[in-house]
C-alpha cells in the first residue's frame, strides 16, 4: 500500500485541524501542506507497540521520567501537523491529560517505517522536525530491522549534528532517557 495525498489536497494546519473527527481516512498527517494518508501494517504496529511498552515501562519505574504517547497531532507550523508513531515528553514538557489537539512538539519523536510513508519520514518530516528544534528523532526501519537516530549534541545545536545507524545487534539508548535501553532484537520481536 502506498501513501497518497488525498486528492492532491493542499491546506494549512488550521484547515487540517478543523476537519471533523471521523471524516476521511483514519490515519493522516499534513506534510508541507499536503494531506498524506497512511494505513499501518501489522509489522509496523508490532514495532510501535514494542517501543511504546518499553518506554512506558521506563517512565513508570521512577517519577519525573515524563510521558509516552502513541499518535497525537503535533502542529509544527502552518504546513505541518504530524502524528509521530510514538512520542516522549520530558517532565519539563508535560502534556495535560485533558488537553485538546494540537499538542506541543515532543522531546523525542519516533516514526516507524511504513512502505507508504518512509520517503516523508526521511525527507520532509525529518527536515521539519529539525527546523522546529526536536531534540531527537528515531526512524525505525522495520524491513531492515534497523534504526536511524538523529540528535543534537547539545540543547542549543542548530541542527541534528549527530547521526547513528543501529543494526540488529545494537540497542536503542539516548542521553534524554537515562538508564533506558531496548535491544533491537526486542524491538523487532513479532511473537
């Protein structure tokens, strides 16, 4: 399945967010003013669930470790409203449980590869996240069973100036998440 713009529809973030819930495709984002539809696969959902479970467990072990969410509409600017597959918000950047969309930019955004959206994830979406100060981005490549990690070497860094390519024998970790580690074998576990 491929991601397709909805009838080549272009709109602003305000127009996108004003759409009534329940109308149109279930999974859509606004990328550079273009509505992009994605229907996740089982492989995608398994990786997303494994990431969420590991991060959620890590946040519950000790107070002050922030919050983890599955897709929430995050408005970056007038042309970009993303719904990261998994996102983490630090304790200093909390999301109120009664807050309505759009939500603030997370501290860590995680995009899991779908055949239909990978070009957006590694292209326009990565660029928008970088422009808007996202501290860290994980791009999970399910077919290759690897993860591309982009981060800033320090909070004031102008761009993602550190990049890692993790393979099956490696583990995901981050300076943002003290003591968190997830082996890629567990991330890509399907049973």
